[in-house]
């Protein structure tokens, strides 16, 4: 999506809802938590995704788990995208 979504999760067309496992760590997304918020995927499973997101319009972040209707892809840039860049570059634990 090119900008903040306007449709709430209960009113989304199920055919347009991507399955949670289609997301990858560091993917930019919108999540619905008292309105659509910019976020990035931390982890995904067949049932849900874990997302770091901006709960309000300030610099703090939250981390939560969301089911598919509450998540959609994001094309807009956000300050959280720097975190996504770090996620893609981090080394696996040994």
C-alpha cells in the first residue's frame, strides 16, 4: 500500500489479506492497534506475526503479535526502517 490504510481489519476483503507466513523479518508493514501504525516484522509463523511498531506519533516503540487481518504491507518510509536495516545485517548467534 502506498499510504496509511483506511479500512479497519473487520472490513478488509479477506482475499486481500496476506497470510502471516508470507512476511519475512525486516519487512515494512502497517499494523492495526487503535489505528494503523508503521511497523517492521520481527518474526512470522503460519498463525501470526511479531511486529515492532510505533504505538503513537512519538519515538517510542512497542512489540506485539498480530493476526493476518491486522497487518498489511507498507511502502511508505518510516524511522523504524533503520531498525529493519539492522535486522537484515545482524549475524546469527553461534
